[in-house]
C-alpha cells in the first residue's frame, strides 16, 4: 500500500512548497484543505500529518481550526508556524501576539535534549514569518530550539510524536529545513520512501486499465508536456483503445507539428488523428487585432474541430486531459475560502461544453510540473517535448501582435527558432522558466548594405520564476543576446531590429498579449 503524508492547508503562501519538498524526499503526500471531512482523510490512511502555516490568528473569530479527529488519530504531527500554534492551542497551551514580529531571516539554536528532529546543537539560519507566538507550552511538550525573539522556536512531545516549528523548513532560506523534514518523515513517521516516477507509472497503468476496461479514450494533444505525458502514459496502458487528436492551428512553433506527429504516430505507435486546421483558423482571424478576440475565436474554432473529429470516431467513453496538482490545489483553495471542503478538479480542456458525455481521466492530477517531466522522461518521450517551455493555448497568435497573416507567422517562427536554438546550445534554456520571441505591430528604419530598410521589429522575452505568478526578466549574457540579434536580422527576411524585454511581472505580464 502506498504510504501517504497528509498536509492540511491553513492558507500559507508556502503550502505547495511543503508538498514539493516532501515529494522531493520520495514520500507521497497530498495537500488538502484543513476542513476536508475526516472520512476522506482516513480513507487515505496517512502515516502522519503536516499542518501548514497561515495568515490567521488562532484566537481570532472565524479562524480555521484543527479537527479533533486529527489529534485522536495518534499519528505523528508536524505543525509549521500557524500549524504549531494550532497544536499548542488545541492541547491547552497559550498563544499570544508577539511583542516583536519576525519576518525574514533568523537564527535558532537547538537544545541538547532527547528528541529526533535536530541532529546537532549548532546554531542554524531559518526563515521566520509570524506575528503570533506560543507563550505557554501544552502539557507534555518541551522546548527543542529557540531564537532571540522566539523562546519556543521548536517544540515537541516525543511520547505522542507531536512537533511544532515556528519557522518555515520548506523554504530555501532555511538551508537545513529539508534535512529536518526528512527526519520527520523517515524517523518519526516511519516512511520508507521510494515514491518515484517509475513506480508512479506502474501504479497508474493498473489504475487506468481498471478505470477504462474495454472503453475508448480520446486525448487532445497540444504539443505541450502535460498532454504529451498523458497520451504516452495512456498509450502504454491501453494501446489502441486510445485515439489522440492533434489540431494544427497554424499557430505552432517551427517544426512543432511534425515533431508531435512523428513522436506519437511513428515512435510511440499511437493512433493519432492529425487535423490541419490552418486555413480554418487564419480565415476566422482575418483582420482581427484585439488579443481577447483572438483568444475567443481560436478557442471556439478548436472546440468545434475537436468535437467534429470525436463524433466521427463513434462511441467514445472517456476524455483524457493533463490536469496537474497545482490546478487541483488552486481549485480546492477557492472552495475552501467559501466553506466547501471537497476538492473540485480543474477541467482544463478549455471551453469543452458541459453537456459532453465523456468521463474524465486525469492521471497527472496529483503531480507537480517537475514530476510530470520526470514521468515523461521515464516514458521515453523526447527531451525537446519533455522540457519544452510553457506555450499559450492560442499559440503564436498572441505573440504576433496586431493582424495575423501566414507571412507574419512564418517571420515569427523563424525568429523564435533561432532564439530557442541559441538558448539550447548555450545551456541557458533550462536556466530560464520561459522564453520566446514576439513580432511587434510596427516597422522601424534600418540600413542593410547600402540601402534603407523599413522592416519588422522582433522582441525577445526570457523570464525566471518559480510559480509564474510573479517573474523577473532573465539576465541573459550580452554576447548571447548579441548573437541572437545578429542571426535574426541576417537570417530572417523582413526583420531589421531586435529588442530585449526587461519588464518584470508585475507590472507587465509574461506574454505580451
């Protein structure tokens, strides 16, 4: 049976990060709302619990609290920040506003007491973020570590295996935090680990086969990593019961359609319907310049073509899609905020009609993006697909600013391909989270040879980010940017100027449209 750690989310900005750290330690975990019914939690047979931080005060009206059944389970618990305060509050301790709030770096000193969390008593840097603190320990607890402003920086009841940390071990600003989490998972909870991409594949193949039976499944391929990994996993599980539908909108990157078709039809031997919808999309987009109008037109056209192809297959029982764990968590968080406990899955095939009768298959719904990539590599997908940067649903339509024509798309494709090639060859592709070229709706004056030109301007964009909610522009080396600019101007007809976008998000967005 798969061992599971349950992380109860009390609203911390770091909750997803806790889950990522536990997964990195090869222990399976699920991050669920704090008010999830106990019956659902017990169904997961957890080996232990982690209580996340949160913005509330335990003594404030309406603050989220810990269900009594969690403490009655007798399983190990690690409370982080607000989670520690909840433990103390529910077990008879005292929590009060801190005289001096701690936000940022601090130093804790573990005490020389018998306990499993800290391996030595050397002072160590940590990251604090709290306004309240425990002022009186519950019965049975002892101090495990202290800081200048937190006499109870870490506490524990070693008999009941209950522990609390006033600091955040999940962030990189706590250098030994991962070591501490490992100790809790393996020594306190008794986890054995070994949750990897390989055993995820084996387990999910069996689950997919049991769910599908003799049914037929369709999967919409976009060329991105999520749908590609779903398709590869299903292909291994059910073979010819799967039909992939790939719609070439004409807005894909250079050679992307050929690569998708080659990979799934020839290498993976998948049943693939490849639809060339270029003329349909370009006709519908003729003269349209507003970015929102572009998105709506492309979304509507894509759905209609997808439905047409699905109908021609006859009886189809299931629709497979690449919902990821952040989608599930985000949806759960929204429902948590209005008092609902049940997790609702994102149905991320954008705009599919509600009256479609397919049953959903979402084999990646408990994986983070990096885990999806690991699964993709284990399934044998080509690295250019597995490690491809995020790509917007409307494709190059929102990177060709202004009117979309075949000629302008071809210009952008060529420029973008040069940028990607240089990022790969220089080793920078994996150092940025997303990078692309944009064709601007303006011309600029230039000189080529002995003549005046009045040609297109291409903008380059590269960002670093961990969550895509905020992003900073990537400090690419000057010689790399110079090489890209030189090649684009000389190799792409109709371009005489290249600029680099140094805007952060916010105030800018990552995409230009």
